[in-house]
C-alpha cells in the first residue's frame, strides 16, 4: 500500500497531478483543495489512496492524491457512505475545504451537500448521519480546529439565496457555494445582491 509520493510535480490540472519520483511518473486524481495547495510548487508530497474497481466491463485502478492527511481521511470516510463513490467524494472535497466539510456535516447542513453535483437529499442526509460522529471520533475535527457552532459566521439564508441565483445564471453549484461562503466569511453582513456581484467576479 502506498502511503505517500514525494517528488517533482511535472504536470498539474485542477483534476490531476503527475508526480515523478525515481524515474516513474505517478498520475493522481486530486481535489480542487489539493490543486490550490500545490499550485506553483516544483516539489510536492501527496498522501495517496488507492482505488481498485472490478466487476465491470473494464477494471480500473486509480490513485487519489491529497495535500494533507486530514483530506485523505475525509475521502476515506466519504466512500464508506452508501451511494458515494470515489469521484463523488472528490467532488465533495472540491466544493469545500476539509474544515468546512467537517462543519457542514457537524451542523447537519444537508442543503450545502446537495449543492454538490450528483448528491441528492437522501445521500446528503446519509452522509450526515453516517459521518457526524465519525469525524469527531477520528480526531479530524480537533486537528482542523472545527468550531462547536459550525458555520455560525455565515448567514445561511443569504448563502442559500446567492448560490441559488448563481446556479440559475448557469454556474455550477459547487464552485458557486465555495465562492459565496468565502465572501460571507470575509464580509458577513453583505446583502445578497452584493454577494452575488462579488461571486460573479470570482467564479471561473
């Protein structure tokens, strides 16, 4: 089992990193969080999760890379939930930072999870029910300094309205939600129209 890979970052996209070590290039699927963490670096260390899918027409073996152990642990927890595969788990981790995701789960914010493509209400509720206690018992919440009152700094009604408006304008829910939360953390008293205007400048 591969614990981590350290080496030269030879290729990088928002979804894939290639790290060369000892003459071998390892292609790893990554989240947007990891992409942001390693962007611009020449040497990187990525914690690895191996995923082997069998039984279909084509078997597949995929390496997933994470910039921190905490993100990898959250990935491992997410894929234990019925209905959440590796790619869906990566998408969830791309929509929120590890600390934000812990807050979302601890706070039972199913609407935030539903903003992620491919996550319906039942799956969002299942993630919360299955993982709420596990993120505490695993120690991830303490390592990430998750607050006891998750997301209290974010006005949820403004957040939801802004994300809905951006989605109606044609933007994907996950990056929209990420931008809106970042804006509200910096300026929690902004009216929804100002949040939307600022988000429009940030979403790529």
